[in-house]
C-alpha cells in the first residue's frame, strides 16, 4: 500500500469533516424543541387535557 499524497490527505480530511458536520446536523435535528416537562406544564396551564 502506497502512502497518501498531500492532496489525497487534504481531500480525505475535507470529506471526513463534511461527514462529521452532516452527522452533527442530523443528530441536532432529532432533538425535541421542548422538553416533556415544558409540554406538560403548558397543557396543565391551558386547562385543556387535549393540549390544543
């Protein structure tokens, strides 16, 4: 196996960085915007058990 050239190493680092960013964004988008306790408090405050 031959050693990687500088260009190949840079390209690999860019691809890995892009992949890490893509995964981080995907994980961040899965987080709920409100916690369960905030939702429960809002429902209790509204007095409407359906929460609407």
